């Protein structure tokens, strides 16, 4: 009986850690990120210097009216984080 409980708890732990991992970005998303980094390098340095990761992206979104045209274009090609929109929309 104790073995079954331990086995069940171990299974839940493994399943929980697997669900906690974000999905790997698709090759298309990786390419869009790279293009955005290249197009926005000067804007990032000027507007959001010293910020990284999510903080950098928040800064860039908040500074959207100050971004260069190539940077705005590259950022528009990045899909927002989160679940994909429902089919048919």
C-alpha cells in the first residue's frame, strides 16, 4: 500500500514538472525573435539600456511610439505570448 502511494506521488511530481516547462519556441518564432533583435538593437540600447528578458520586452512595448520603423515592423511579426487564438478568428 505504501509503495502504491509513493508511486502515485512520484507520478504526480513528474507530471507536474513536465507541465511547468514552457513549450520550446518554433523555428519560425526563433527566426522572428532574431529578426526583432537585429532590427531593434539600436532602439533597445537607446530606450531600454540595462534591461533584459521580459523587462526589456515590456520596455519596448511601452516605448512603441518611439521605436524606429524597422523595429516596429519586426515587433509586429512576433506573436504575443500565451495560447493561440481560437480557430476561425
